[in-house]
């Protein structure tokens, strides 16, 4: 423990040795693609962000940017208290979706992995309102770019 008395009336820094909690290790904003399907038929892919927020040492909240399903339906999708556990080469995620998007109740499940290399693959199976079948959305994020600049400027997407 270090105490510095002159910083804003005093500052104490405490270091704790140990393992990083699983939920803290996966917390962050991931950029990637979100592929939707209904009954096995593709409904397109969007580029968006998935934000994983630390809640407790073993749970997170997950929120996707707003997206469009089946051409006209806009959704804001989130899941609270998603369980995080250590897995081979990363962490597993598992939880339930019970939220409201606009005025529509949305239920379902969320599961997936966040790799130790920073990749993420998270599957959302959800049913908006009284829809007779569920929508499956798979969010995939590649490993973070280790380069020094924007990938579009480094080639390929000009």
C-alpha cells in the first residue's frame, strides 16, 4: 500500500496480487459483424459493436448496437447477468435475454466465447413479441488489430 498525502487531500494505492476475474478479462467494446437468420435462411449481415460490461467477478451485461432485422424491424438487444467462465483458450458466456426493444418484449438466450486473443463469437437466439419463430444472430469479432493505424488506411478498404 502506497499513501501519497499531497494529491487532492491524499491518495492511497493498493495492489492486490491474484487472478484477474473472468468478467473483467472479457469486458470491453468489440467491433465486428452480426449475421442474422430466421429458420436457417440468411437475413443479411451488419457491422456493429458489442459492448460487454463488467458486473460482478463472474457476470457481465452484453449490449449490441441497434440493428435492423428482416429489412424493417429495428432492435436494441441486451442481456443482463450473463455468466462468464474460464474455457480453453479464453472464456465462455451463457445467459438469458429478457429485455424490451422499443415497445416490444424480447426473450431468448445468449452464448458464446471470447478468446484469449481478443476474438469474440457470441450467438443471440431471440424472439420479439409473439413472433412464431426465433431469430438467430451471430456476432463475430476478429482479434484486435495490432497495427499502429486504422485498417482502412493500411490498405484494402479505400
